[in-house]
C-alpha cells in the first residue's frame, strides 16, 4: 500500500524543519523525514553556531520556531581587519538598525523547530531514512526500511551538502575545494564583547569572533589544510591562548568551553536545483565559504521563497513554479559564492600589490557611507 502525501521533505535540519513549519498553514499534507531527530538540548554549549540575519529571524519568529530553548545574542556592530592597516566597521545603531545579526546554536534552534512542528495537524514527522526513490511521471515514491511507501507530488531534498536525494536524482555537483577547514570552538571571555563581532583577514587564515549570550564567544578559524590537525588536537589551554593572540587579546583571556572541531570548506553548486516534482534546498543545492557567515541565511531564504510560492496552492510539483523559484534564488546564491570566493583568493594571494589593494579596499569601504549602508541593508534580509 502506498501512503499519499502532497509534499515530502527529506532532511530535518534547520532548512527542512523550517520548511515543514512554514507549510503548516497550507492545505498540503506534508511529511518530514529524518532518522535522527534533535535531542533535548542540555546546558552545554553547542560548537555548531551560526549567524542569522534579522529577516530570517523575523520569519522564524512568525512561524513560532524562534523560541526557547534557543539562546541567541544580537550583534550590534562588526569590526573587520585586513592583514595590514585595512579596517572596516559596521554599527547597526548608527544605521538605525536594532541589530545586524543574531548568533545562536544549531542544535537548540533545530529542537525548537521540531517542537513547533508537533502541533501541526497536516505535518507528520517520520523517523526514517529512505532506502530508494521511484521517479514517476505523476509524482514520486519513497521506499522506507519498514516497507512503507510514501508518494508525493513534490520531494524536497533538504538533506545537506552530501544530499542523498541529489545523488538518487543523478544530479551532478560542481565543487571548488578551498583547501581549508573551519576550526570551531566556544570560549568564556575575560572582557565583555558588548554585542560586537570581530573578524581578521590574513593571508593564511580568517578568524571570526561571534558573540554569544553572557561573556562568551564562538569562533570560526578558516585554516590552511596543513595547520588544521595541529589546531584540532592542541590542548584546550594552548588553543585558547592561540585564539586570544590571533585576536590581539581584544577580549582578554579566553577559556575553552567546548572542544575544538573542524569541517572542510568547499564551494558546491548543484547543476540542477529543480525538476518536475523535485527541489534541492539549502546546502543540498549550494554551499559557500563561511567568511561572510551567510551559508545558513541563503538556505533560509530558499525556504522563505519556496514557501511563498507554495502558499498559492495547486500542484506543488508543477515545474513552471519550481523553475521560477530556482531562477530567483540562483542570482542571490551566485553573487554570494562569487564574493566569498574572490575574497578568499584575494587574501590568500601573497602578491604585495594585492595586499595593498585589499587593505585599501577595506579602508575605502569604511569611508564610503552609502556603500556601508547598502551592505548592511542587504545583510539583514
């Protein structure tokens, strides 16, 4: 027997769960599949921390998904430094913005989204990893390990950078290996951060301090491959000293509160984002370098637009509507991939002329009020 849905979402991470929550106000019957639902968060801090734009936070709040146990810190200002004397500062209050971003833990937000889904009568949370997909002319069917078969007019692949759905569809992936890894950890700080995010661009690395509630920060240290192993296995006290020194001790002494971990950095872009009855969402379709902190925001903007288009009703898998979605989203993603990729190449280049150029560019941007305003306005969406 085949069980009928209108929409099946494979992957219950941030994008998949938010997409399901957004569809809770529609007439569609929705299934959200994930074999590993989020556990109840404890008091320990999650090393997976992301920056969320105010526009995305407002959307999540409107859905009822930005609630306890989410622990979030507003970013009121950003200070960015080059590897010479280049400097760029953004101040949200001066621009009339209550905040430039929010910083919150992945696990706590994912759990909050799943809790919000519990009260939706048209959304079923299915704790399974599908075995196969049968692609049909009038909808597709997922086969589950327990023998269940689930059919839907639209399958949404929200299952991450190594997407099983994308592989099952045979969609090719273009990849640019940055030959770096992002080393992450959380710290207690000696001095208060005052809601300021810090970032240092250097030829061999990019270091970001992201403020957390209280005197705490999360860091992302985009590091050359040859330096990753050393930093990951470094004793906590030694690593804290190295991070404090790399940040010029702007927050005083640091103390590790989570072990350091690393993840490889690659730019990925699926060659197809949609087919009849199929959409790839978020990291399943695209990833970017984390130096701008925009990866999760691009994914949420995917979800917001797709939800808006699906609110109109009708067959959710109709290709014309899905192609309109892909066309509109590709421009935003391509621009961010180009900016982050070129910034990474610009600061990794040892050419003295380029060093002067990149630092002069930061300083010039800092002195150009309208450009800073435009950059801030774009980042908050």
